[in-house]
């Protein structure tokens, strides 16, 4: 009886290791949103973890598709409402693009409306809208500078 319990425990441990390996050895999917206000300005947030300007966005939740992730993240980080996703800007998958984890980021241009207001004060310290020719020159978080440059150049990138 004791031998059966040990074998059963070992089998459960192997199954657990396999599941953890599948979860933690694969990139996490997320979004970056290039929010465009009706006047053409681009909305950026300042992250609380590194103090840098960033595009709003975040991880796709279980059972959620990209459009709903975009809608939720916009609302959570900026208070803005999604009118429509205009276009795919790119898919960014470099293992070094996010210093925290290996993530695959789907960047989209989004038409937005509403009142800009920081919603998640633990994640966001500031929110501002910039005209395309007055975007911050300081380093941005993650690879968001590259995403913005690809957007401004009208590119669709898989990188």
C-alpha cells in the first residue's frame, strides 16, 4: 500500500512539473495600445515601476481575446473607452523586450474617446496626450519606442 502511494505521489509530481513547465517555459501574450484621441494626439502613461513613459497595455487574461484585452487595459490604465481597433502595428517577440518576463506583445492602433484619468494608481503615475511630433525623447519602457516608431512609419512588423 505504501509503494502505491509513493508511485501515485511521484506521478502527480511529474504531472505537476509538466504543467508548470508548460506555463512557465512559454512566453506570455500581451498587448500594447497606441491610443489615438479624436484630435490625433497619442496617449501615453508613466509607469510607476520604472518611471518611464509607456504605451498602455497588459497581459491577456485567460478566456479573453485581444479586442477585449485592449478594451479592458485602456479602461484600467487610462479611463478611456475603445471606439475601434484601427490596425495591427506589429507582433514583438524578442526575449529581451520586457525585463520581467519573456512576452509576446501584439501592438495595435486604437481609436479612443473619453476622459483621460489614471485608474490604477499602483501601476500608473501619470497620463498625457502628445502630438506625434512632440512625443517624449527620454527612453521609454520596454520596446515601446520601437513600437511607436513602427506605427509612425506606417509599418506592420513581426519582430
